[in-house]
C-alpha cells in the first residue's frame, strides 16, 4: 500500500493525521526520491557509456586509417626528399656535353648556370643524345617522304607504329594510338625498314628511346 492509499484509508476511517507514522512516510518519500535519483543517474551513465563506446570505435577507426595510410605517407615523404625541386638546386654538376664539333667532351665540374644546361650526367648519355639528334632528322625525313605524315598524339583514332627497345639489344615495333613515342611511323613496314637501316645508331641512343 502506498502513501496516498494509506492517507485515504486512514482519513476515510476517521483517523486524524496524528495517527499517521510521520517517520515512516518520510522514509518512504526519501526512498522514492532515491529511487528516482538512481534511475536518473542510471540513464546518464548509460548515455555516457554509449558515448564512450562511440568514441572508442571512432578512435579505433581513425587509428586503423592512420596505420593504413602511414606506409604510403612514409613513401611520399621519402619520395619528396629524393627528388630535387629544380635543376638549379643541384648547384654543382659534372659529366659530358656535345661540343661545337659534335664531339663529346668531358666536364668534371661546373655550376648550374644557364650556359651549362647542355651537360649530361655521363658520357654514354651525351653520346645517346648525339645519336638521338641524328635519328630525329632521319625520322622527320621519313615522315616527309611518307606524304608529309605527322603523328597526331591527341587522336586515339590514328594508328602509329612505334619502335621501342626490347631486351638487351633488340628493338620491336608496337602499334599505339595516343601514347607518345619518339620513333613512330604510319605503318609497321616503315618502322621495320627504319630499324634495318639505322639500328646501329639506335643502339647508341637506346637509353633515350
């Protein structure tokens, strides 16, 4: 029987308030308030636990994403440190260059100023550059003889037949469309004839082809 029922019963039976056990009523009121406070605290604790669970889950997701991205980030930072920002940043270079007589001259050291932009890192690269210059003239002469054919690198509809190094010394002809290749021609037959006539020069230039 709750407090209200007791009061109604006693009042309805002719009992006066002095017969009520005031201490007992106070105790029940106090217990009721404690119970209500307990429910409120329990609700708050449940909400807090749910929020903490979400935070833990979010932190775990972020940590997983960080760990997943970390190797890629390390590689990106490593790549940034390996690649110079500019040619001028090198400050000092050496190697070889093509001289006024179209020969290759060695250069042990020079600074990165405008007049030294023609310096290659190695003699073999300078020789390859010299051979590539000759191949460019031969290639363009072939284009001119081929009714002025000119590769359109913006068109994927135009077939081109490119010569690419293969293996240690070989060369092969590949059909391509939009991929820009230095030695490209209108037909596979022309490309093969170019190899036949100029393979020795291509061998010198192969690392630039």
